């Protein structure tokens, strides 16, 4: 390692990041679903030969954190010795370093001169992967089998091309096979692009140097994370946050973290969190770890290179049978982007009085999801998976921004013009929800308002929104922001909708979502 030129290591680091960025660009240019093309609900990463994350795109943090575990878990059941040049493997099961079943992964082993040197990994949220409800989100699912098709690792392509029987099997179990096929082919193209870039780097610098540089990058990230932890005061800190419901009699579900910092290592114990819930808000331990890794990076106050080495100083504990380790047959569709956010907020609450200057007050830490599914005359479906932001929480030195996403989310809304051109929906309102932010020395940001008019004879709706009952919190004496509000107007009558529900819509219905406001920071000044 000591003989490696540090400039070459840096060039390779940027080359890996650029390869992952190119993967995401290929996806957004060639995917079929608006969710991928417009909203960007996808992530790309490069792993070393053992599956350690070493390069990533500027994508979605909750995906990228879980992807740290995806290939190592894959290799336990699909040994590298069985892989060949040109292979691509598709899977979505949660036990393999996964999250919810809509997030389909394609892993491509990259060989140079017959030697396995890396993996290119593409993750994409498919608009539907089967199950009971269109869009594969069933709020009261009792197990994962009600949610979606479970895809174990299958060889989807090799040097002969796409494995058509495997593809046909998958497409026979989804409601929008045209979009899903297009999205899968885009993932194959994306991983092929990364394969070319990795081979170019090996040709330019030498394969041995390329492999050694990846190992060096892990070590550098470990050293940086250790230094960041060592800068924090030793001690034990505890924090709570709550899901709106899921507990007995629809009571809030607790997420608890106990953080122990000792020297240059930190332990995050989540075992005090609620038991497995009877909804789709459970999540996998890999998503819980992803949320902790993201939060630890924020606590560090550094813009560090994120890769597998940064995980080494962190110990993350979940409890079997809990909402964060419910077993591989639990329903987990919403846990990906709802329960994970509660983990981040619990960590922030634990550290509120230690490093308040590095933290934001509570914000739209939810997908804010409205998923519309339109049945078509030919018995196929058209899916719109639309996410909604809110007001950012204020910080110690500024107000929160309005109409944005925070933390583990990094998706965009779909433009109204795209929705109206592709779906039997008219967007009748899009505006700022004035006055939604919490008061404080610095005020929270305002939310958004968006209204959808149903033009089809019927449409199936899923709501998956947190912060409808428990509003975004203030920090250091700041006030909470306004919660999310979802309403249905039918024949002039306005009805409040639950944050998590499945229901049928009729022609003429108007669904409106009002995004939450961010929490304030610091006690508000006395009124004059």
C-alpha cells in the first residue's frame, strides 16, 4: 500500500465515482418509467471483488447505504466461482442486503483477463412488482407475500444476451410489464457502461494497481470516520422518534437509539425499538444500518468519501423480532423510506444537546407518497408513483428551505406536464403552503400543496405518508411544523384521508396533499 502513488489513488477514486454517475445517467436516459426518468428513484454503485462499496453516484442515500451489504450477501448464496464474464444477476429479496421488493437490483461481475475485479450494481424502483395491490404497496399487509413477487438471484443475462425465460417469468408477475422490461434493460445497459469504464481504468493503471487503490480507499475512509468519531465527546446518548401508527390500537411505534461513543468507535443500539408491526412499516436490518451510516456521516460534520471502510468503526445493533429486524417474511414496503427516516431522527434527537450546530430540526422525513394505478381496457395498468416534499427544518444559522426533500430521500417530483401527458390525471394546483413552518429563532420551511383530478373512470390510490399525526419537531426550543394533510373531495364533500391507506377513486375525484412544514430552531423571539 505504501508504494501506491496517492495521485493515482485519487484519480481512480474519481474514476469510480464517474462510472457510477454514468450508470445513473444511462438509467435516466433509457428507462421506461417516469419514476426513473423524471423522479430519479434509482441508485448506482461500484463494488470491489468482495462486494465492498467503493464508488457511488449522487443518488439516494437509503439505497446506497443498503447497497453496502447487497453484493456481500449475494456472494453467500451465489458464489463468485460460479460467475462468468458477461453475466448479470437480478434479484430483490430482502435477505440479500435488500430493502423493499420494488427495489430491483442488477449485479454485474466485472472480469479483466479472466480475473474478477469488481461489481457494477444498479438499483431501480419498479412501478409494480405484483402482489395484492397495484403498485405493490398494501398498507395492512400481514406478510411479504401479499406485497410482491420475490425474485431470488437469477441469471438475467450472459454473453448470449438476455435470458428470455427468466425475463418472461418476471414480467408475467407484474402489472406493467412494458415499463418493467424497459427499466430492466436500462439497468443492464447501465451496468455494461460501468464495466467498460472499470476495464479502461485497469488498462490505464494496471489491474493490480486498480485493486490496491480500492483497498486503499477503504482504509482512508475508515481513518476519516475514526477521526470524526474521536472529535465527539465520549458518552452515552439516547433518542426517540415515532411512526404515526403501527402500534397496538394504531398507537405510534417507537424507534429508540442508544449511542455509545468511546474513542474512535461508536455503537448504535436500536434494540429498544418497537416490536414487528402488523403493517407495511417494518424494515430490514440493512435499511436500519443504512440510516445509521447516513446519520453518522452527518454527525461527523465532514464531507467524507463514503465507502465500505467508513463502516468499520461503527457497530449497529438491531433486535430480532423488532420493527427493524422483523424476519424475512414481514411486510416492509413502507419501511424503506418511512421507518428509516425515524431512525435518522432518533439519532438527531439523541445528539441534540451535543452538536446542535450540525443538525436540522424535523422536516419532510417521509416519501410523501401518492401512488395512482389506472386499470386500462386491455387489462394492463398504468402506474404513477409520486413523491411530495415539505418544509426543511431550520438550522442554528438559517431558516429552513420550503418545498424540498431531506435526509435519505433524493428524488424529484414529476412535472405536471409529464403527468398530464401520460396519465388520466389533471394537476389542478401546485403551490407553497404558506405558514406551515414552525416558529423559532430560525423558522422552519413551508410545505407544498398539490391537487390531482381523476379523469379515468376509476383509479386505485395508495397513500404512504408519515408526519400526518406527529409533526416535524423543533430543536433547541423551536416549535414543531404543521403536519401533512391529505384530503379527498368527491361530489363537493371533502374527507380527510389516512396517511397510509389503499382506496378506490372515481372519475372527478380530487386528491390534495399538503406537505408538512419544517420545525423551528431555537426559542422564538418574544412577540412584540
